[in-house]
C-alpha cells in the first residue's frame, strides 16, 4: 500500500510544499483547452508525457502532496482513508489512454515518477518508459543491473538485497553471481542511469511535453519538462494543484486527468481501450522470467537522435511565457507560487532528491 511504502522510506523532513488547495477550470474553459491539447497532439512530431502520483488516485492509490495526500495527512498525524494494495490496483483510464497513444505513435515516450507498477500492468512496453524512482514489481541485480518483473510487490524499499540469485541465466543471458534487490529508490539514491538518460534525451528532442498529475516540485524529474522548452518545444501541464512551472507552460489545465484525456481522445476520435489482464506482465511473471531491462540498443539509438538534434544547439533561457487563451493563473495564490519557486532554488543547492 502507498502508506506502507512511504513508511518504508528513510526519515526526511523536507517533503516539499504540502496540501495546496486544488482548483478547477470551468467546463466551458475545460472544453476549450482540451481542443487545444488535441490539436497540439495531432500536430506534434515527438511527444513526451511526464506522469506523477495524480494519475493513479482513481485506482485507489493516494498521492503524496495533495490535500488528502499521504504526506499532507502525515503532517497532521493522519492516514488516507482510501489505500488499495499495489497488488489489487488496476491501471486507470489515463494509463490505458497513454498506452494507446503510444501504440498509435502519437506519444513517443513516457517518463514516470510512480513506483506503483500501473504502467507495467497496462501493457506499456519498457521501450517507451522511464521509471525514475523505481517500481514495486521489479527486482534488479546488483552486478549485471538486469531487471526482472515480479508477480507480487517487493517486501522492502530502498534497494535492499533479497538474497535471491540473479535470474540472468534463466532469461537467456550469461550466468551472473549477483543477487537481486528491490529497485525502489530511497531519498539518498541516485536515479537509475539509463532511465534518466532516456528521460533527458527524449525531453530534449520533444516538441511537446505533457505533464500529468505532478506538481513538479523536486529535481531532477520536475525540471525535465523544461528541457523541451529550452530546445524550442511546447509545455502542457495538467494538474489539480498549481505547479512551480505553470508560468512557463503554453497550456495549463486544472481538472481531473482522466476526464481531460477522455475528452481529448473523443475529440481525436481515438478509442479508449479497456484494461486487458492478458497484457499484465505480473501474471506472466508467475510462470516465466520476464526481463524488464532497458535495451542497450534503444539507449544508443536515442543518444544518436539526441546528438543529431541537440548537440551544439544553444539552449534557450526559460522565461515566463505570455499566454492568452491559456492564461488561467491570474487568480493564483502568489504567495504559494513564490514559495514553490523558493523551494526549487533551495533544492537545487542540495543533493539529488526524489519526487514521488
């Protein structure tokens, strides 16, 4: 469960700005913005989607910094009233829509801060996914670094060794004397190298980054969408709470992510698929060894694309963008937005910290 996972992390005081009130666009403005987003998706060539805890709340998994988030309530000595187990949680409408957009070649890559394994359960291939903070359903070898899908969530977090031998030989690879450990990062851990490289490169070459269900508070994951802007691309943010990068976005949508994407899919006349347990690798992992390692071939291919587009290109300074029809922040609480920006500056001078 989300609460149990949070309790398994090392003690850490600065968990970001908690409990900022949610805001909602009017239905009229929401419909207008969904049309704009649909047009951006249709006309963009390389789209990256950044996903946070907010896309999993409809699956029964609480977020962390929302008004009823795990850490918001923890500060008050409370726990969320809804907290489904990671095993029982099913992919949401958003997870299934994103998988379909990848299959339709509308979205080229997804960068996730979530450890709940719902992208994996949806059937999204590893080729199109960076998991910056780990996955409760993945084991990783401490020597060869190969990753394997589990049929049940890990019992520990913080990259702790289970003592189980590496399964490389059983997956058709070379025998390895390593041991498996959980791949879920704790506060002090560096992000997984290939996941981060792929995230940085895709964000840089993208002409559109879409952020869903994340306040983008903690670096480095929260700043990756700005790489798109620095290289001339557009930025869309969909979240119920204000984020520290709203003033740099071309479009900000304040509404439920499931509803936004459903409207966009209807505008684009693309079917919304249902979750199919046949695509769930956790079930296959009960009887087979499933390799979840990012392919070296994919890394080299993306590096080549990144260098061809971005090497030698001077990044633009990310300034506050002027928005017209998408300008929805006139009534924002300026004090809270200033606090978000201040926290970002403070964090930039500290060690690399995770966002969940």
